[in-house]
C-alpha cells in the first residue's frame, strides 16, 4: 500500500470519526433558536412568552393546561375538585360565596439546591404577589386569595373570595423559593431589583424543573443543563442552548447552516415564512403547524356613526373571502375564526351565525343600510356621504400588511373605500388603540387562554376613557347589557353544562353584533430536525417546553 | 494645549447634561408608557394593576420631576435600573459595549487600511482605469443596503459553503478559543467594512486631489522630489484633515448605528440595545446608551482637534490658551 493511500485512508477514518463525534454531541445537546430574550426571570413580575418558554425547562407550575386542553397537576399530586372533596364551598368572613381549595405538592419536589418545595414557598409567593409594591404585574389572582392554611409541609388550602369555574387552576402562581428570596423581600419596594431571579439567575435553588440555567447572556443566549435534583422523568438532552435571533431571515440561515437545531414554534417564524420555508426545505426538516389562541381580528370603532349600523358591520364580513386568504397566504394553516373562541376549546359553539364570502348578501345588507348608489364604484348614501373607512395596523408587520392589502381590494369590489393608515406598534398600541383614537378599523391580535372570559374586551365597564385612566380593553366601545350579564354569569357558573349554554349564547351574540371582525387564529410553526421526537405543540399559552422530559432522539 | 483640552472637556460635560434633558424629554413625548406595553402583552393585568404599577414605577409623576430624580441619582453614580434586562443599566450596557467596540474597532481599522491607500492611489491617477475601478467599487460598497449585504454574506459563507457561523457570538455557539471567536466576527466585520470602505475611499480621494492642486505641492515637485515623497510626505498630512473630521463624527453614528448589522447577525451590541430600549420604553437604558453615543462623538471631535495640530503645523492651540 502506497504512503499516499495510507494517508488518504487515515484521513478518511479520522474525518468519519470526527463526524460521528459531532453527531453524538449534536444529539446530546439541543440548540433552539428563539426570537426574544426574557426581560426578567422572575416568574411573577411581567408576563412574556420568552420567559414562559424558558421556565418550561427550569420550573413547574402547580397546575397547567395539557396539550389535550385539560387542566392537569404538574407540581401537585391530585387536581382538587368539588367532586373529590379537595374543593369545598364556603362563605367568606364578610358573608360572600367563597371556596376553599386544598392542594398537595409532590412529596419529592425539591429545588435545585436540594431544599424541598413546601407550603411555606406557596405562602411566601402569595405574600409577594399581593403586595402592592412588589412589582408583580397581574396581581388579581393573589388578591382573590383571602387566606392560606398551611396544613403540613406539602399540603395547603387556599380560601378564595369567590366561586369561579376555574377555581382549581393556579397556573399563573409561579412558586418562589422562600429560602432564597425571602431576605430580598424585606424591603418590598426594592424586591423587584433585589430578587435572586435577576441578581443571581444561575442559582440552582431557583429551579425545580428538569433543567437549570447555567449561562444567561442578555440578548444573546441561555444555556440549560440537567437539574441533578429533578425528581421526575430524566430528560434526554444533557444540555439545551437557546440562542436569541430576532431577525427571522437570520434564524432561517442559522437552521440551514446547522447553527441551531430547531426553531421554536412559540417564538419563531411567522406562518407565511414557515410555509415558504417548508416549500424550499420541507424535505430536510420536520415542520408542524399548530393553530393556537392568538386571535387576529379587526376591532370596529362603534362610535363611528356608519359602523353603528350592524348591517354595515355584517356586510364588511360577508364581502371578504377569509377562506381564500387563509389558503393562499398561509397554505390553509391558519383556520378562519368565527368568534374569539377557538374551535379547539371545549366551549366552542359551531351553530352560530357565520359569514362566508357572499357578495350578494353584502350587497343586500349595504343597500338596506342606505348605501345603494355608487359613484366611481364606491358607495354613497342619500346625503352623498362616501362609504369610506381607515384601516390601521402595526406598520412593519409583513403578514398583517399583506392581509390588509387583500382586504382592501376585496372591500373595494364591494364598493367600500378602505384606506390603509398604519403606525409603528409603539404608537398603535401605546396611543391609538388604547386611547380609542382609531377612526374605524384597527387590526391586531388578542392572546387568550382556554375558556378565557373576554370580560376586559367586551364588558361595557371596560371601555377605556379618561375617567378610568384608559383602563380596560373594550376598545370598540361595545355596549350590550345581555353581554355584560353573560360575562358576569359565566365566571361564577360552576356547572359545566350550564356554562356551556352561556358560552353558546355569548358566541351567538358576538357573531350577530360583530363588535370586531374575526379573521383567523394564528398558527405556530415548529421547525425541528427529523430526529427529534416528543415535542407536542399545545396551541395555548402553555409552552411545549413544559413537557421537555418527553423530548428525545429518534431511535 | 492642556488648557484647551480641559476647556473642551468642560464644554462636553455641559453638552451631555443638556442632551440628557433633551433625550429624556423626547422619550417622554413618545406615545405610551411601559405599562401600556405590559398590558398589551398580558390580558390578566387589570386596570387596577395598571394604576398601581404606574405609581410604583413613578410614571404618574410629571416628566420634569422624573428627570430631576434621575439626574440626582446619576450625579451620585446611580444611573438606574433597566426594565428590559432587569439589571442595573451598566450591567446591561458593559457586555454590549465590549461587543460593539470589538466590532467597530476591527471594521474601522480594516476599512481604513483598505480605503486610505485605495483613495490615495485613485487620487494620484485621476480618471485612469484604476481610478474608475476604485470608484466603481467604492460606489458599490456605498450603495449596497447593509441588511442585504449581511444576508448575502450569510447565505454564501454560512449556508452554501458552510465555512463560517451564520451569526451570534462565539460563546453563544458553544465555541471557545481565539480562532473560534474570530470566526464569529468575520461576517459582521466584513459587512461593516465593505459598507465603510466606499465612503472613506471617496473622502480620501477627493481630499488628496484637492491637496495635490495646492501651490506648495507644485513647489515640492519643482524642487525635484519624487512623486512618492510629495504624496506621502507633503500632501498626505493635509489631505487627512477632512478625513479625520469625518471619522470623528462617524464614531458616534457607528457606535449606535450598527443596528442593522447587529440585528442581521444576531450580534448583541450597543445599536440593538439602544433600539430595543427605545422601543421597549426603557428610559434609563435608552438614555444612558444615547448619552454614551453623544460622549463618543464629543470625544471623537476632541481627538480630531488634537490630531489636526499634529497633522498641520499651522494649527496651534497655544494661542487660544492665552
């Protein structure tokens, strides 16, 4: 054998062995690309998707919503219900109808430093949550808890000041480690700055999930390694890295070049980008589209005299072909919405008024509303007023701008002159929408959760005004006493069948009155390597990472 | 000279204080506040919560009062807390500043090393094939949109050839060692350098052509000096003065303006940090970031003035000191 041949063979063997090492490493480590870095790691200060996604690896809520859309225990051992006796109806000290709910934490649940997760941690979390100066953003859930009884180290009872149907769901309560953070809460005003979640975010005692964070470089990346103290099923990957890449083109380039293994569905590509990616590289990756609870819609300004006529609102919806938009722009991956309730939600009602593309009906409704004449193709009424609206959305959001242009041309065909007037998100959400300064149509999305009562968006007491300091999110100014009553009843109705009937009525009213034009439910697109198994998109606000121990490498 | 520098430093401090007020005021005029952004991200935040949080963060106070509070603390060395990064402002800024300085110093050095000789070469052979070629390349560099150039470089060198990482930093890619760190820098530095070469070459060429027309250059040539000596010894120092001025002013712009390059290459630097702070209504972070950019421009301008004195013997600050 010649020397050259020996050299070539040795080189080839070395390269193959290096390749094998590379593959083995790649499979013991997973690199995920995400588009956002959490602004804080504190579970209860500020809410953001990036933080939920990260905490899915490192923490467990007491309860969560599974991929099958059912409330399940993650840190507790049994979901308390009225039927199993762990939830008991009671009266509050001031004579109102309340409820006592008892939870038992998993016996082996410990923090990453080996200290058990106990009822004391839950009580400490409540003390922080309800304190007006702790900096916790959504404090309503904590304020509703009147008292917590510490039954033993692992068992505690909440006494809640009202009987809501979701009494056993405490997923928003992110348990804090009292043994670490209590000293930081001695001066509550300073807690937001002193909390160990931000001053010492790699402290293993902050985590009780399958992984613990070992590196956190703001705006760049985070590294997670197995939590040695995790009591549940061992996760398959030794290390998970999350790289923050905001630019979606760069995100695509990174997955193609092997810089990252997967693009998170929760914080990744828009569906139109993912559909295009699938066409180009679908054979190399595993791509899952999962419609979720992000409800894209157009809020209608009901102070506008033209839009006060329900026939005009219905005609606006009849004259747009949402099925075609979904099919052509999103490859049919984003289902058309009929109300704000997602078809995956158990409360969804199918037998409600629907508005398929029907120009004849749109024409009849507009004629009946007095917009029968046409001048240069645009409708006018008897007073020679033109049927004209402004449509606003977030400038720079490519998907929305694309949809907006299609809608504009479809409405023009119906004789409705719609003009595009977009603003940067900062102005749009900071001023125009929140202070009800849009003239007619505002296109944006609501992030919801399963069986979420749309009180803040539909109740008449939630119309923002100077008097209520622009509180509430009923930006359309929708007022319907029956809707108000339904919203109040649904929250307090414990019987599922009765509640379903109320939800049915709510959806019927919504679909008839149309305070907003439903467009579609946004889908998340998960782009993953073919060898990755066990990732189960949920379609709701609980991220896939909450079940990271089920992720594995295909055998 | 010392008195001149001290006077300029005092002037700069006054400019920074005035700028802090202007920037704070401008940010206050922007619509919405951090709580509005919080509400849009979390439907569970009630109107009561929003009011409580506004009071907690002091957002219910008038703008001037918030500014005075900030200024009072800043004078004592406390520049506040970044709401976006949940850290003291400096803790958020320092890593980004380091990244930006590495990026900028590398790209600026490389751009100058290429642009200055190219500009001089073109100027000494005006309207020749070499001059036209250099001009064409310079215009191509100036005209290429940075985001397009960035994506192009990524597609060619990371996706197609697979030679270089597509973006991020070495530690984000799990790499270690000097060469690994350099590999992550090559594409963003190349993008910034290509964009910078064009402008600097054009400035250098124009300035050198102008200088070569001066009487003292004619005199030097008449004395029989070699062309290289005329250009490099007599003309270059004077020709560099306008280039130094542009460079000094560019320093601040480059510092905060590498936003597109940083975004395309997922490179956590100052440009992106300031942009995110403004869009996320993080007053403290945006303010300190923009003040740093202001300070850098002022320092650049001071360095340029000092450089003038060494480049041109006719410039003397001693008279001004008296």
